[in-house]
């Protein structure tokens, strides 16, 4: 297997860009702070990222919206949400969701 010069250049360039952008805060001699609006916005970033990943997985299958109520993911999501609001525990949320999902998915073939 041989790597041509173009591929090698792209890999080295990506490595350099990655190192520079990740060490930007260490290179600066003085402390650097984000503006207040950026700090406030970053508080919502994990929630937004999670919603962007989880919601399409729950309501879509192969790029199409679910058209039937016979989908185990819908009921498992509802059970997981209810368990979270009841106990405020991530473990209980996962446990409740899987306890609903597995019998419906494996047992009924939903």
C-alpha cells in the first residue's frame, strides 16, 4: 500500500490544524474568557446536541417519519421520560426504557 503525496499532505495539514486549534488557549500569554452571551449559549449546547441525536432516532426509521403507533421506541421513550421525572436518575431512566423496549421489540416484533 502506498500513500501518494496529496494524501500525505492532507493528513499532515489536518494534524497541524488540529494541534493549533486545540492548543490555542495554551499558546496565549494572557487569560482569555468567553463573552457572557457565549458562556450562556454553551450551557444549552449539550442539551441541543443530545436532542439532535436522540429525537430523529426515536421518531424516524430509515429517514422517514414513523407512521404507526406500533413502534417500541415510542413507548420506551415515554417510559424512560416518566421514570426520569419520577426518580431523577439516569440509571432508572435507561432501565425503564429498556424494560419496555425489549419485550415490545423482541416479543411482539415491533
